[in-house]
C-alpha cells in the first residue's frame, strides 16, 4: 500500500539487499552501517532488528531505506536519515540527556513506543530522494535519443 507494490515484490527488487542481523537481542548497527558504507541504500531484514549503538546512518543527499520483517528496537543516541519500515512493533528509547534523531520517516504496522529525547522529523525531500533516486529504476539526465 505504501510502496506501490506488494511487500514481496518490493523486497525482491534488484537494488534491495538482505541484511543478516545477529539473533535478537543482538545489535545490528555495525552491520547496517557497514552495508551503507558499501553503497547499500535499500535493505531488508528478516526477523526483529535492534540498533543499540550510537551511529550516524544516512545523509540528506544519500538516505537509507530499511524494511524490517518484524519488530524494530532502537536504543541509545543515534542520527538516522531515511525511511524505516517495520512489520511489527517499534520501540525507541534514548538515554536521558542525549538526543536521537530520525530525519525522514518511521512507519510501523504495530505499536510505536518512544521514551527519552527522540525527534522524528518528516522530511519530504528525503522521501523524494528515496522515491526518485533510490531503487531498481533511477532517473538519469538526458532523453531517449542520448
């Protein structure tokens, strides 16, 4: 409904990469950051995913889209840029006195529970970048005769 195709079709796009995270409650932050640094901008995770490290993931010019097939648990201060989509519940706990920030969007098919200093700023430009410059079909300058 949100991505214009079925979830199965969406995660089977050529640009989508599966990310294998440690078994719950393992921290997937280093693995996800490593994938981002290798150029992955669209990732999906089977099972629940936990991010428990102070990381910076994504930029306004190069955001990341993460689909979690299960619950998503975020803890600790972090700076995320992109779209996070979870088919389960999302919990986000930031320590007192420290700020966690998501520029982009967070979507959950389940419940959302937030504690501490967590800012979620919907950024249309970031969603537009994910929509038009990320994925299996990317617009290129020029036209059909170039």
